[in-house]
C-alpha cells in the first residue's frame, strides 16, 4: 500500500469534482481525484448529457409528426428505433468519459480508481470499488485499502442519488428510476411518471414523443413547482395538447409490480383511484451520497442528507470542503462546477467573491423548454417586494413564426422603484439557449432600460427579451 502527498484531493469526478481538480492543478496545486465508478459522474454518464441526446431524438420525432406539415414537408411515416436512440446516447456518454481522462492527463491531475474514505482530516484512504460502474444510482461500500493520500485540502464531490420510498418499491424492472429509463430499448405503450420536477417532465415528454400514453402524478398543485406559476400553467397546457395527462395535487399511496404491468394507487380531490401502465418512473427528490466516505471520522456535519457549506464550500471542519449535489440544492451541474471553481481559487489565495445561489439558472429540456433565473412572482409577493412585470408572447414574433415555434413567452420581473431585474422566466422550444443573457443581466444588476437599449438582432428569438422589458415600461411597440 503506497502513500502519496497532495495539496488537494478531490473525491468524485462529476462536473463539480473534475472541474475543481483541473482548476486546482492549473493554479499550481498538486492535485489528485478519486473516482470509484466513471469519470464525469452522473451528469456526463447518466444525467445531463445522455438525457439530452435522448430528448433530441424525441424532439425530432415530435417535429416530424406535428410540425413537418406546417413547414411544408410531407413525411409518410416516422419509424423510431429505440435501441438505436439509446445506443447513440450511450456512445456520447462514453466519448465524454474518455474526454475527462484526457483532460486529467493534460492538466497533470493524478487519478485514483477506487472508493475514497476520509480516515481523518488531511488523510484519505482509497479502497477497492466493489460495485459495477453501471450501478449509477446505488451507494457503494468501501473494500480493501489500496492507497493512502495525505492532502492539505479535501474536496467532497460525491453527488447524490434518487430518494427511495417504501410505498414505491423500486425494482428496476417495472418500477424504474431515470437510470433504467435511459436504457429502455423498447417503446412502452404507457408510462406513469411520479414527480413533475425537471426529470419527471423531461422523461414524460420523451416517452410521449415516442408514442406512449403518459400520466404525470405530482403531489404539489402544479407541474415544475419550483418555477413561476405562469410557466407551470403554460407547460401543463402544452402537455395537454401533446396528449400528456397531468394529475397535480395528487398523493401516491402505493405502487405495485404486477409482472407484465404496474399499478399505481393514488388519492386526488378526496377520491381514491388506480391506474395501470407498462412502467412507472419514480422521480421524486434526491439525497446526498454521504454514506461510507468517512464523514463521521472527520466530524463533518450532515443535515437532512446533505453537507452544509458556506460560500467558499467550506464545511464545519477546516480543510474539508463539499461541492455540488452533496452540498445541497439546487442539484445542477453548472452549480457544482462554479462551486468547485470558487472553492479552489479561494484555496489558492485568490480574492474571489463567495459563491451565490441567487443567480443560478435552472433549465428543463422537455418541449417546450423552460429556463429561469432569479425570483418568481410568487416569491416576490411573499417577500412583500414591489415589482413590475413585463411579459411578451412568442406568437407575434417574426422569428418564432418563421421557424414554426411560436408558443410560449418571456416573463421578466423588475424592482418597481429602480427597475432592477429580479427574475426572468422563459418557456419556448429554445428557452435554454436564451437564458444566459438574463443571467448576466442579474449578475450586473441590469435594469429594464438596460435590456430595452441593448440592440437585439432581428429576426431572433432573443428579441422577446427586449420586448418583455419594454412591456414592463409601457414602451412596447409590437404588442
């Protein structure tokens, strides 16, 4: 068993871990990264990237069946090959996995393959990983110690996994999680999705686009509950048009695998009912991967399944940090990456501001897509903030009409007194590609007039942002 000395040891190579490791090495810190399953973590292998590949295939299918005729194109039949769709998605994941390994070599990050366990502050033991790499959503237990790492700074980036519930026994066969849903090579005729967050609505759209009868069940009173109320209503309207059933304000009581189908029992509006489907996808919350990594040995505090940290990712124990999903919500890859950058730049002695969650954009990649940053209208009301609303629909926008995608809107929220941008919400087929302008706007404290004066090229979808700002100031000439 060898012993190694490093300035920084990163545990986990997801979008938080690998970014932190590379940046630390760039800053002159001798850095290693311990990974027990797959480089790139859930995001590159079983999350963000491969799911977007699946969703693009679904989008093409939806376009052929519902928009081709509008665009003057006649298609006699679209015949999707689900196995090929899945194979392409997995191929992209494999490609990116190899890319992380290349970047580690290029930037002189030392990789260790195995399970990391903190023996005490400043010491990490690497044990043999004893779970197959494809068990993405299963916690792993340490095996025999094979390496010891002495590190001045330990960064925990172990991610999170889906929550499991006793009344929804997840068997990986008929009752599945997103991992199994991603590699389902057959076209199901019907799917029940429990949970209407980003994962739930994305997979609901995915299966629906390929012909499945989809029912989404959500305990809260609307789809995508973290989004602005107007966005939730618009998505439910779009899903209804696509044939997706949304049962909001609904409590799941029991899920049963009946062999060739699954039955979901629920209560809605005081009535108890049961629905049958080929599969049930459970997409209800996550919990941090905090088990079996030695947190108790180091005295690292854990609250409700996550590790609390400050704006520099510091835990309650000096020299130990946590970033990404394991450090709490929101569970977003870009949040993890920026936490990692802030953390290591502070370690290296740079004068860097603390990481703030106030300007983290959220993106949901169903169709229509959803993108948002900042406060919702409901949050501003609850906080007693006086605000102005600027809302512009895509229906009259030239570019939206030209591409045959003019559903949705841009909604902007401004401080009533000073006109500062407080929140931005977009629902449209290309929403996720449009939000970055507004993220920058939030960061630089842009006002409604900043957005109005910025010359937006014509014809583009981004013009709706300028128009929404103009609506807030009663200056809009196109509505």
